[in-house]
């Protein structure tokens, strides 16, 4: 008998609202339930990349405002 899986609310949240670890864990849970691993990895990488670019742009704007 397969163990009963509980539904985790993080699985339904937009990736941008979760921290990196929660995103990865949610993606793994979706993959275990049959989601496409390639799509999950792609979505995860895009979200993390968007955030990194956003942080870099913010720092550059702050730097140029000071000069």
C-alpha cells in the first residue's frame, strides 16, 4: 500500500512567492506526482534567474544614484 501524500499549499503558490529551498521542494513533489521534470527545472531556473537579474539591476541603480 502506497503511503498517503498530503497536499502542500506551497505546491499551488507562484514560484516567486517562495524561497529557493521551498521552490525546489515543491518542484520535486510535483515531479514525484508525475509532472514533467524538464518543465519543472526550466520554470525553477527561470524564476531564480529573474530574481538574480532583478537584484543586480537594483544594486546598479543604487550605485549610479550615489555617483
